[in-house]
C-alpha cells in the first residue's frame, strides 16, 4: 500500500468513527427526549392506569416507598420513576426484554438490570407490609355485618392457590406443567377481607398438589400462622 493510500484509509476510518460517534450521540439524545416525554405523560394522565396498572398518585407513592423503605436510588441518567415504570410495565403486560428496551429506548442490558434492582427493592418491603393477623381482633368486615357476625367472628381472611405462568428450561418444563398446557408455579396466598396479602408461598412446580404446599406452609421456618 502506498503512503497516499494509507493516509486516505486512515482519514476515511477516522471519518467513519466520527460518524458513528455522532449517530450514537444523536440516538442517546433522542432516547432521552422520548423517555422524558413518556414519563411526563404518565405523571399527568390516566393513561398511567392502562400502562402501569395504577393511577399517577399511586405510582408516585410507590416510588417514594421504594426509596424510603426499599433503598432504591437513581442510577446514572435513570431516575427512580423510570426504573419503577419499566418494572411495572413488564409485570403488567408480560412483554419481552426487547419490547421493553424499545418502549423506553434503553439497551436490553439496562432494562434487565433496572428490573432486578426494583425487584430487590420490592423484596425488601416484605417484612414491613406482609404481616399475618394475630386473631385477637374481629375483622371490621365481619363485625359490622349482621349477616356474618357472630357466625364468622373467628375468620381472619381467605386462603387460596393460583397457577402463575413461568418460563423455565425445556428440560424442567414437564414438572411445571400441571393443570395448564404451559409451565406454571403453584402459588399459595392468604389475604384479609380488605384484600391485603398476609402470606405468600411461591416457587412450587405446577404439578405439586395443593395439600403438599399447604403442609409446607404450615411447617416451614416462617410458617403460615392460623390462630387457635
């Protein structure tokens, strides 16, 4: 290669690299603009309920709780609100990582990292908000109803199981495929009459019987407590 050819190649390579940096910068600026408009729109309209499954005040309140109680913090160029919005959108609509990345103009690695960060913050709220009743007080929904009181005065809530769809390795799918045509977890949950969860036991394969899960809930280290 001649000297002039080498110089041309170096110059051409430099121009291409500059073009790439310009395109990357422009895409980042455009992504920030789209995200800013999206978050502003969510904060100010009822569309928030359709996209995130909660009203704007409820969403803002959840963000404040996750910061105060769950230790959630802003990440470089990513607000707490955006992190929580991404997690709620994924949970509400069961979208793929690629769809979520496109919707928020983020990389797949970023949305995955933000989702798990929010998830860990939510896990940190468990002991504060998921509390089992002691049975000393009659629930107001029972005490205030002539239809239920005194016949159900010792009833503290409701308990049931539900199958939640999951994605597992193909080799493990058969033991998760029970009542449904697709893999599930059989999740046990208890709640009070005002629809507040008091106990959740997840992780069991879809083929596991309800009786086995109930037995595990009553005998595990942090058991389901049924006041006598």
